C-alpha cells in the first residue's frame, strides 16, 4: 500500500511554483483496463473494499475516511489523500461524518513518485479555505 497526497502545498514540493495558478501533479499511472468509481459514504457509513487481481487507488476528495487493514493498520484518509492498494490487498473504509471517495482500478496501476507521501512534504498540509467552503 502506498499513501498519496494531493493537497495544494504538497504539489511539486521540490520545485516551487511562485505565482502559479494551476499545477498538475501525477498521482499514479495505469495500463490496460481501467475503471473509475465514486463512493459516497454517509455519516457512519462503512464499505469493505474487496481484494482484487488489480491495483486500486482510493482517494478522498471530500470529508474524512478511516481505512482499516487486516493487520490492524488504520490510516485516516483526509480530503486530499489516497491509498493505493496493491493486488490482493483489502481494507474496510468508514466515515463518522461522511466522505466522497474516488476509486480507480486498473490492470496495472503504480503510485507516481511525485505523489507518494513523505513526512517532510505533507506534515500538517490542509486544503486552503475558500469563500465557497
């Protein structure tokens, strides 16, 4: 499992983008058959991600989800974060307040080095506050 971040301050951490209005950040690359799904977890909702022969990228775009693995490891996936499950991996997703999650499954899917979480890059990063929030 790889953890990826796509919060604004985590973008291009090694190349400052002074004055940039948009920055693209590759999170993962895939080959073969690809399926993209949206999962809405209502408050208190739970969902078991079944093991697959393919990699699965699970990204929280709104809200907070907790993932729990059979080993007991349970990273919290805030909006702007995701996890890449390798073939055969499974987890339970749950959200106390609700969450919107995008799931991508592909024959071959690997986390891009630009998106993999590192403590020095993503510590305490949050989405900026916009007037519409």
